[in-house]
C-alpha cells in the first residue's frame, strides 16, 4: 500500500511540473488539425474519384 501512495505522490509532483498550454493555443492548434484533416480528406476523395474513373475506363 505504501508503494501505491509513493507512486501517486510522484505522479502529482510530475503533473505540477507540466506547462499547460493556454486556451488560445489549444484552440489554434485544434483549428490547424481540423483544417489539415479536411484538406487530406478532400484530396483522398478526389484521388478516389480519379482512380474510380480510371478503373471504369479500363474495365468497361
């Protein structure tokens, strides 16, 4: 039981050392991630349409 207490005390101590980002920084990073995911999804959608068109052309 003492080992668990020591572990939890150390975890709390390490969490106090963490430099947490500001709300604005988190919002900006989230916006960048969402934008990049949308761009990659759009690219893959267009790529898929092109490959589908090519396959239909070759196998028709």
